[in-house]
């Protein structure tokens, strides 16, 4: 044969949604066959969903996964080869596997060689790594490290993390004369990560003298993690096709590869070395179909925002919008509730929901999608009340304004009656601040319960680092969209949304009252013209964020962090910087229990403070 039509699909799966995942897989198979595809690559663990966590260890999960893989295999009506990701049981252990299907059956199962165990990943808890070159069988099906051969064309595999390590399987596959490498992945979104993926796909295809097909998940798969799609097909260092990223639904891409041209390039390469002798892990398959001499289906056009100079702002907008949309529909709730204070955090959450609605064609339904409530106390200012109302009016959501001052007074009076002590700001500052924040929680939950909506927490990562949040107050919520974002970037993003806005989505004029405000909790009485300020309570947010990076992400010693801070902030004296470091350390250690209780956050960076998905730290600790 001369031409092979390769295809890759992105899928929006859900852990343990057997029927839902199967339906999406079958739809992708049917689309690929309608496009006369020869070989189709589907994402990693698409049968079960990637985020099953400890349920991967359940024998029932493994049995259902294999049963549904066999059902999916019977979807095909041609000789097309396609992959299905699933957990596989073998000799008492569990492996991250890829079933290779053709002619209504599974003809082989590839096992993952390198497991992702850093950052948000925890694969070694559930899976065992498969050794290179070893092959066995499960019920007569070849299992392990295999190569599929059809029509003289050889197909090998790198499964997600396999392509991220120094000793990529692709090096060995090239020595075995492989023509096509399939990479079924579940690669989560992080800022700028797509550029790394593009490099290993294109460089893999160049260095291994092959066609390289990469498939990925898309959507909010299991709550905390967003997948951004971005399927790719490359050949000999040239990108042939790429799907759009951060789409609400999956996409299929195709590319025609000339085997004659591929072989000519392989023969012309002086660096290509083929291992002598027959390999023992070849699985011979039936002939795969060659596409008729008609054009391949048109691939999605590249979206303008991908080439924006404000790529991080664009990615943040679309990743959180996708996460919120998917979380809401998978939960079966009817929208969101936000306790809108008029400050940066709650305003950002509302702005992100507005962009979500625009991206999904629901802009005109904002009154049903989002309910906001401003809950004033004697410390609340006219400026924040006005800013909240202006933003709500600008985006068209349902907005309520209530006064919880009497509720706060009732708590302080009840305490005074029970204890015999009258509270005052000189001696009971924290208690009086916190009771105001906590008094707002029940009303926000009330709106969420009555309207069957998700209450969203509004705390950001900078606050989580130092515990600058009231438990059962501003931490109330089922999901925390800003938990992965520091305050410095968040304030910048709000100004950007007000002045520039995402490509094709526009600005939000109603943010005008928010972007001019100094960040303040508004929980302490003003002292004349002087109002409470977050940065006075803590430290400048840029410095706070950098200390977090140095001490928590990079795990430097305090004196090393001081040297790095002094270089980055030359206008600050060493004494002030040392004080900020000591304060951060004290607040960090004291507030680990808060981070353990925060609502699940959405991961958007290569770092995170979520104890479940990135940053494990003891509840009790001494000096570092």
C-alpha cells in the first residue's frame, strides 16, 4: 500500500461513566471510519476515565473495563486499527494498558512503561510499570511491549509519560523499524505546556523517522484536573494536523501519510540504525484499509487566540470556563452561586462564568446560570456595594443585596450572654472579623440549595498559602476556581478582562468599579480615612507569591530564598525581606489544616497547594 490515513481523537470522558465513555468512543470510531481512516489513536484510559483513583484497584472496575473494551472493539465495520485505553489486570497487578483493536476483536494490549508519579500524578499507587521488550498474553491476547505489523507497516507505542522521559521507547522502536508511533495520552492542562507537547511530537517524528500520532483527553474529567485536548499528527519533523484546544467536546483530526515518501526519508537518513534479527514481540494484523483517492476531511482551523500575545490570560480564561461548564453539567446542577463582595476574587469568578456562557452560546441566559449575593455588614463600603451591583448588571446575572449585620450582632450578643464577656476590637480582632465572614456562609448556601446550583468558593492560592481566609466563610463552596492562581496574576487578569478581553469574547465594562479598589477584606472598622488592606495585613502580593515559589515549590532554605528575593526585589531591604519570609513560614505552618479543608481547586499550573493533588505537608510541624 502507498497511503495511510492516520487519525487522532480527543474525548471528554468521566471516571467510571461506562456507558457515557463507551458512547463517545463509539462515535469517534464511526467518525474515523466515515473518514476512511486506516489507524485511529484514542486517549489514554478512555474506557474507564483517567481519574478513577483507588477504584483502579477494584477487580470489578477491571472486569467492567475489559468488557466495555470488547464492546467498543465490535463497533468497527472496517479493517481500521484503533486503540482503547483501559486498566488491565495481570497476575495480581494492574497495568495502564492500550488495547489494539481490529476486525471486532482485541488483537493485542500494550502496557505503559513509565508511570507518571510527580505533581498531580499518582500512577505508581495503582499501576505497575511494564519492562521493555517483555511480552506475555492474557486469555490468548498478546500483552506487554508489542509492535503491530500490517501490510508491512509497523506500529509502535509511547503512552503519555513514555514520551516525557529521557529514555523514550521511541528510540528502541526506531531500531525495530517502526513506521508509526501512537501516543494515547491523558496530559492535563498547565500554562504553556502545549509547547512542550508540540516539541516531543515533532521531534519524536523527526528523530525516529516515523509518523507520530498523539491523542489527548479534553474537559474537566474528574473535578480538579482540566484536559485541553490538542491532538497532533506529525511526520518526519513536520506537523501535519492539530486539533483545537480547550474545546467543550472532542474533535477528530486526520492526515494522509505516503508510505513511499516515508520510506524514502528513512532510507536517506544516515543516523537510522535498525536492529539485526527478528523481534519477538510482533503482532501481525489483517490488512488495514487504504483511503480512496479523495481528499481527507478538513481538520479544524487554528483558533486566533492560540497566537495571542496574551496567551496565558487566554488559556486561563478558557481553561477555567471549560472546567466550570463541564463540572456543572456532569453534576447535573443548574448553574452557580457566588457571594459577590465587589472585590477582586469574587468578581473574577463571576467574570469567568460570563466568559463560560459566551463560549457555550448561553450569554443570554446569565440570569439563570448565575446568582450573586452581596452581603453587607457595618464594615462594608459603598464602593464595594456599587462595584458588585455594577458588575452583576453588566454581565446580566441575578443579583441580590442583603444585610447580615443583625446576624453578626446576634452571634456576638449570644456569646456575651453565654460567656459574660463583651467582645471589642482591641482584644478580639480576629474573632470579630471571622464571625462576619462566617455569617455570610448560610445565606450563600441557601441560594445554592433552593436554586439547585453550585456554590463557588472565591479564595485564591496566595490566601491559601498563608491561611488568609475564614473557614466556613469565604471558603464556603463545592469548587474553588481560583485555588490555583495567585493574587498578583488574578488582579492583572481582571484589568486585562476590563481593557482587552479574550479573543472573540470582548471586555467586561462592569469591572470598572472592581479594578480600582485596593484589595481589602472589609472586616475591620476603618480608622479615620484608613481602611483595612490585605497587603498591610500580610505583605505585598508579588513578594508573597515569590516566597511561596521559593520555599514551597523550589523547597529552598530560608537563607537561599532571601538571596533570591533580594535579587528580584532590589528596592526592598534585607530586614524587610527576612521579616516577610519569617511571617510566611509561620502562617504556612499554622494553616495547613485550612488547606486540607478547602474546596477542591482547579489545577492550572505546574504547582498547586492542594494536599490531595500536589503539595503534601504535615498538619503539625516545627521550624523548617
